[in-house]
């Protein structure tokens, strides 16, 4: 969770002054997995307990926390910054052929590629690079100063995307491998009403603060 | 599905619009590496200018990627910033400080504003088996699964 969430948000907040100096405006793309948000363990956001930790739950919490923290950052910096949480699909890169992996696992991805491609959205490396870069396009604009929807619904022949909080051009985007939107699950409505956006942001900032002060974060 | 030709033409418009500064954290392999190569290839010889940073652990992989990029984009500046373990917030702090210093210096030399236009983060570890391998020694956790306990 550290590399996928805390590390990335820490990086973003550190270089924020440089991002705000961009005249584009700046785009921040975090490549992982919007849409994995399912289980939400309110009593253990960082999944400190080994009982709560697992592949599914960590992916889920990273997706929730990223959605909330990205919405916070765009609201703080209207007109300046767009953040994108991008699901890349399956990209059969060299990562699957690590020699420390068991032979059968490597074999599945080496020889099973045609079957995998039928089951999962799969991009080749070149297309993956192009689509990841495209997340910096005007399809994903920053939030307007008044927080209202973008006045234009499209840029040329490409539509303006909808933000994770339902605003067209709202600045924080959950994006699928094909650069279309990943819907924000319906349980977010209740979580927002319960104030989880602020709680998730405070949890994250508190972690940074404690560590910076040389203390051990226990939240 | 946004059609691939629209994706490509939009990327071409981006590199023709203005000089770009881009940072690729975890850009020494996988999707990060594909993305920086895609940016360099799209820029080619005709773009408005490019300065790209790769932040990662593998200096050799970074050198190879930067050399490929330099061939595709001869006027581009490609820089490597070495990280040790970005799961640790302290390392993120050090790397960011070096990145900011380097960018300020480069912007000074070339006469532009120091900035980041595009930040792409792909740092991750894909190790379903024994994720402790390759971790720093001060990482006491049973596995990276519990990495939060060693953030500092």
C-alpha cells in the first residue's frame, strides 16, 4: 500500500509547487486500479492488522484512498491540476518473466498469452505507453474555480471526462485502460455523507506528519 | 473506448504545443518505461522540446531507456534520479529534494521556468513470491504487505 498509495501522494504533495508552475495545466497520473474499491474497513484504513490485509483488501483501500485524496488535491488547486487514477489493463511486459517466479507462473504468461487476451483487456507495450500518456490530454481538465462542470463537453472530437465526484471536467478522474471512465461505486455516496473524504485525507496527512517528525505512525 | 488514432493525434498535439517537463517515477521498467518511450517517440525531431526524468532504482535499465529515447528524440534532455526504496517516505523526501534541485538548475541553464507538466507514477513491486527479496535491510516487515509499519 505504501508504494501504491502513500509514496505516490507524498511525491505529489512534495513536488506540488513545480506542478503548479506548469502552464498546461499539470497532470498527475497514478497507474494502478480504480474500480478495485469493494471492501472498506473503517476501523483500519492502513490495514495494519494482518487479519485485514490481503491482495483484495489492499487493492480496495488503495482505490478508496486515492479517489478521496485526489479529490482533495484538485479542490485545493482549482484550474491548476488534474489527477488521474488509471487502470492499465494487463500489459504483458517483462515483469511477468522475473526469474524468481516459479516456472509455471512464467509459463502461464508466456504461453498462455492468447487465452489471457481473451479473458482480460490486454494492451501491448506501445499502446499502453500511448494511452497512459493520453491521460495528460485536455480530455482530463482541472476543476474550474467555482467547482462547476466544464462549459465545453468536448475537446475536438474527444469528450471531456467526468470526475469521480460526478462533475464533467471536475479534475479527479478514475480512468480505464481504454481511457473511458471507471464508474465510482454507489457505496461512495454513504461514505461521503459520513465524512470519509476528510477522514481519509486527515489519515494520510497525519501519516506524513508523524513520519516527518521522526515518530512512528500508528494510525 | 477512445480510439487509438485519436489518442495518438492528441499526444502529437501535446508535444507540438510547448516544451514539456515530464517525470516518470518507477520509469525503469514496465508501463512507466513504455510511457516515456512513447513520449520521446511522439516528440521525435519535431516537438517543441522535452525534459524527462526517470526516477527509479535500476540505473542500468534507466541508461538503456534514456539512450533509446535520445535516439528517437535527439534534442530531448533525459535525466536519471536514483531512488533506494520509495516505499519509505524518507526516500521519497530525498528523491523529491534532488528532483526539485535538478529541475531548478536545468531550468536556469535553459532559461525556462522550473516546473513539472506531467507526473506519471508506476512504482510498485510485482512479487507474489517472497516480496522481501530486494528490500532494504531496515525493512523488518514480514512482507511488503505490511510495509506501512515501516514507512519511516
